[in-house]
């Protein structure tokens, strides 16, 4: 199996090694169905879910499509490594039939029987550990669901009706605009302060852990409206979000679905591609868009779909420059700089174990997610921004191990053996600069529609500004589908291109 240069693994015997094997790696990295001088119908920048789906939709509709990708693999912020036959999902992971856009893709490509459930009962350590500062308490998973659901419901019940009337349809962004604007002014810290008298120390610790896992930053920076969106997506019920969004994943891994979409697009004969090709400049002039890579290559198309993540978009030069409101929106980046770490513990005992805790030692949650092929317990762990007081650097293996052990039951901490650590440092990844999107207070109402808006012949698609499952795989698929449709119908903005602006400057 070919390896990507992304990600790393650590074992006691081999130490830390960069790069991970994945079926998502593309070799050879370049393939063209058209001469370099030809003008493509569309250039799609980025081979994550948004870009793959857009490229597939366009190629299957007869559009000559060029896919440009900075990495050496498919998937963007979603991909899986395969080590000794076990799939480690490095980025976006969980999918569900309540996520309509991604489920359509799963079903279409024959993976509807490929689901596996993340949290499985029956191991020796079959319980939940709550860590509140230096105190710990173990409880059943039923108690875990009750307390975690209860505190999340209390936090999200900002209207006294669990948002059932004011946010009836989670995918709509224009309902209850006055209330949305009011709630969007608040951070998670603001909302916690409002209900702090209703929470015990343990309640607060469990709630904070959930919020930090969602938003991956300090509570002051995480916008309340994003959490309320997730609550609505969870059907306004205490455990609805976890039942949908942390429940099922693909046994064969996200990279398998990437491959099927990519190969479908290839089969049309309309897809060209170039991987390991970071884009530097996009210029829209005379109804032709020129895309220039860092190494100076230039490609041309009638339209471009840009799927570059929000936190990286400012690194691209646009000509003519983007409108002022779009430039302002791009400066208000996603605050989520979460760490996601896979940890394999020796033996099968922790298959069913879960944990939440603050302040923690760099990680605030951990839960068992199947056994490896060697029958070791595989944990998925999350921690907030490494640059915050509660975060850790993924360069520090000892800190990672200490953070995991801190969440384990105290009477088990000395006996646990860590066999493997696997991760992708998204925060130090120049093509991501963070993980899934979570916006700061006021950014959603001010900038979401601005980020979605096309500019001339340049269209923008990303989970970062999708409606509905924003920041999730489903949101990326939705956004890519919508952008491809918009290109087909050429619903461009009326912004002048370079040549028109020159005419205006000359008094034409």
C-alpha cells in the first residue's frame, strides 16, 4: 500500500515516524485528458469531499474538469490510514443515515452495509469515567448518557422550548433571524456563566468537555450558535447528537469512499488531475479563470470551484481582489484547532470504556472504538487548541501519553500499556490550519452567506460554510453538490472581471 507523507505513528520500539499508509494516496500524481493549452470547462481546487463530489458531478455531466490538489492523496481533512489491517480515521469520521448528503453517496457506491458502530459493550472496563479536576467518578454508560445529555440540554435550552419552535429545521439559516442574531453574540463561556448556578462541579466539567470537543478552542472563542446548530441537528434531544454524530462509521474507511467517487469521475474520460500541486493565484479575466500553482504552472477554465478551507483561504491571491466583505469574512477564521489522537492500549479491556474530563492534561475526552487486529483497545481522544492552557503539542509524545493516562481510572493508570499513537497534526498542516469549522461569536450571522457567495466565475465550496452539518462530512458533500450545480447553470455574481475594471478605469 502506498503511503502519504501526512500523519505520524509512534510505537515504543520504533519511536515516532512520519507518513502513513493509505489507499487514498494517488500515484502517479498527474494525469491529463487535455493538452495543457486547452481551456477546461471547470477547474476544481481541492480533493476533499467537496471537491471530489463537485468534480464527479461535473465530469459525469460532460464537463471537462481539472482537479488540483496540494496533497499527495484524496480526502482533504478526511482520510484513513491502514496499519496492520486496522483503519485509523485521521480526520472526519462519523457518518449516519440522518446525514442526507453523505448517506446518498454511501448508498450510491454500495457501502450502505459497511457501517460499524463505534461504542460497543462487553469489555472488562465497561463504564464511563468522569474526571473533575483531581476527582474522579466511574458510572454506568446509562448514567453517562443521562448526565451528559442533561447538561447539554440545559446549555442549549436558550428559549425554554429546546429550540423546537425557533429552530425547527436545522438546515435553514434564515429562520428566527432576530433570535439567531441574539444568540450569535454569545460565546460558550457567556452561556455557561448564565447557567452556572444550575450546575454542580461535575456537571460543569462534563459540559465543558463536550463543548471543548465540539469547538476545539477556549470557551471564550467558541460561538454559542454553532453548538445550538449541532443540538438542532441532533433532533432537539439530549442524546440525539451523539446517537447520530458519534455512532457509526465506515468499516472500510473514508478513503474507500473517496476512491469510488474519484474513480467514477475518472471513468467518464472528462477528468484530468494534478496532485502535490498547491495553488497560489486565481485570476478571473475576460470570462476565463487562470489558476497558477506555486511552481508557476498555469491552467485555464471557464469556471473554478475553490474548496480551500477557510483558515487557508487568505493564502491565495485573487485577481481582481475579493470584495471587502469577503476579505473580512476570511479574516474571521474558524477557531477550532482541536487535536484528535488515536491510542492503542495493550489488550481488549477498554473496548467499552469512555471518559470526559476538565481541565485535563491536554485531552478532554476518550472512548473505545473497536479492537485492532491484534485485539488491542483502540481509543479515540480529543483535546483543545494546543496554544491554549488546556492544550498540548502533538510533537510531545510523553505529553500525549500523560494526557491519556490522566483520563483513565486512577486505579488503572499504572498498569496500562500504550502500544501505539497515531495522529495527524492538522494545526501544523499548512493546507488545513485547524480542524472542522467552528465559528466565533457573531461570525455566522455576519459572514456565512458572504462565504457562500460566488465571485465572478469563481465558486466556493466547503464544509466550513455549508448549511446544516457545517464542519462535517455531510456539509462538505452538500456544498460540493451545490457548487457543481451552480457552475452548470452559471449563477455567477455580477462583479466586474479584471478587463472590465480596466475599461472603467480608462473612462469607458
